């Protein structure tokens, strides 16, 4: 019989199990061989009968051995080559080190500055949210009531929209929203902004059959061009068009709403991604706020206002789509109960409003530094500078060598995107560029702007 040199501090039955399993894997015990009886092996090892039984039953449960009534235990027919590695293997862990950014100064429009986040208050809300979530037996696929109620108040306060919490559903993000809505719409053709948000375009082109690229003119999304296409779903960002930064005026909004009202299968998906931040004047109300015929689906998230780590988004659905959405709400789009209750707790305390106001002041300070540093340069003008998390400036190609400038930015480690780079088909006629407010820390911004200014001066013609 196999002997075992027991190690102190480890369970005896696990050591017996491991030794027998290794003996089977190594071929010491072969298929059909009988194992010692409980009592015989217990006496041999000097352990209790129950200890041996527990080890045997574990092997039996995993299928290494079989039991024959009144005969004992036998090794089952096992292919040794498929039992995995015989030598001890250990888990390999990921490191938590952040990948070094290839950019010295990241002016990407998608970056969010997390330095101003009130982490202590958010941690307290997370603790309360987790405690509340532990009492829930089942998640609501449309989202938990406390957060939907808090969002109804938020939309009224920040986005000028009075809506019922029944029409608000909680999701994970805009891309998830598009996938869910596509299930609701069935056969649909989407009119997409071009230039527009690259991930939206890529997601729609990859997953949906019908897409039409709609140009952006000086007034925003061209409804005139939309009307010439078979599109029945318009995907727009009227409050801060990405990447041009344009705000769609009331007249253009009304024309788009009239287009949607002409047919029952037409809807507008309003992407309201960062217009909660406004540095001059009042916030522009959501287009949904003037949607008298209930044709607009408002889509928003907290990835810009708080941070992408929240993984929380929402939609405000028209009444006609609520039942259809409920039938596909089991797509796994709803975030965890704990994260929803954390945010609802934070919003109910008024902490979210304070956070938005604080970050608005913080970003306004950055905006002011950028304007002071660049707006007096010849051949440079800002076309959009008072809304959202990026500014847009335009260069006169008669004043700057644009190819040389792009190469200089690359060499200096300046991440600056052009508006034209976000167009999939159309040629953007202007030399417009984006300066994000979130990627460069406030302490580093003066130096970054000095490097940017030098690059512009060096590219003058």
C-alpha cells in the first residue's frame, strides 16, 4: 500500500486524495485496479476511517474511481494523457502597472481628469450602496428604482427635461444602448454623423446592415442630406457634436424632429455625452425637451461627468418603445445593483451636483489657460470653446505648414487629433483640431501649452 509522509498544517484527507490522484496519473494504479478498503488503508496510514472515506469519495465524485457494490473501489478507465500536467503548476498573475502613455502631453478629447473626484464621499456612498444591494434578491432588468428616480431629478435640473422615471432605463454605455435599440428596431437603417464618434461608426458598421453617412455642415447634422437617404434612425449629438463641437440650433432641431414625425418607424437617438459642462452662459437643453411627438431616445452616461470606471449609462425611451425594450432587457446590459445604488446614494446626497459644479470650475480654469495662450496667435481661431471636454481650433493653411506641424506634434509627444481624422468618407474642408481638457493635468498644462505654441510658431509660413 502507498505510504504518505503527512505534512503538518494540511488536512489529512486532502493529502490522501492528492497522493492517490497522483498515483493514478503516474500509472501506479491503472484502470481496473482495486484500491485498499477503507479500514485497511486507515490502519496502514494510522488515520481515522472517516478521513480515508472523505478522500475516496472526493476521487469518486471527480470520476477517478468507481464503486462496485460489495466489491470496493476501482480505478476507472482514464486516459492518462488527458489528465493535465503532472508537475505542479501555479497561477500566473497580471501586474497592475499602468502602460506608459506614448504621449508626453495627451490632448485627446476622450480623456477625463480624475484628480478632482471627491473620492472620500464616493467611497462612503459605495459602502452604503453595497449595504443596500445586499438586501436585494433579484435585479430589475430595467434598472433599480432609486437610480431611475435620481436620474429623473438630474435630467430636470441639468438637461431641462421633465420625464417619468418609468421611461428611464439603466445600461452600461452608449455602444450597449445601440445594440439594445437595434434589437428593438429590428430592420433599421441608421443615419450617422460624419465626421462623428469613431466607436459609434465602427460599432454600427460592423453590426448593422444599413448605415448612411450624413455630413455635418456649419449648422450641424444635415437634415437635408438625411431626407435623401432610406435611413429611419438618426444618431446625433446636437448639444455638442463630436468632433466639431457644434451646437445644433432650434431651427435645425425642429426640422429633424419633423422628419422623425413623418413616419411611425422613425426615431432620433440623441447622444448627450458631455454637455453637462458649460463654461459660459446656460447649459443647452436636451433636444428631447422639445420632443412633443415622443420620437427622441435620449442616451447619456457618467463616463465624462464622473469617470469611465463607473460603467453606468441610461436611456430615456419613448412610451411606444417601453414594452419592446422590456422584452430584450435580458441582454445583460444592466450594471450591478451595487453600482446603481452607489450612484443613486451619491446623487441623493447632493454630492453629484457639487462634483459637477466643482469640475466645471476646474475645467473652466484649464479652458482659460488654453485661450490665453493661443487665441492671439495669427491664423488661429477657436470655433468651439465653451462646452464639453474639448476645444476646437481652426488653422489657416496659408499661415501654417500643416504637414510639418503634424510631424512636430508627433515628435514632441503632443496628442492632438484633427476633426478630419474622425470622418470615414467625407473630406472635412477645414484644418480643425481638438484640444481635450482631461488628459493633461492642470499643473502640467502651462508647459504643454508652451510646447504647443512653439510648435505653431515653428510651422509658420
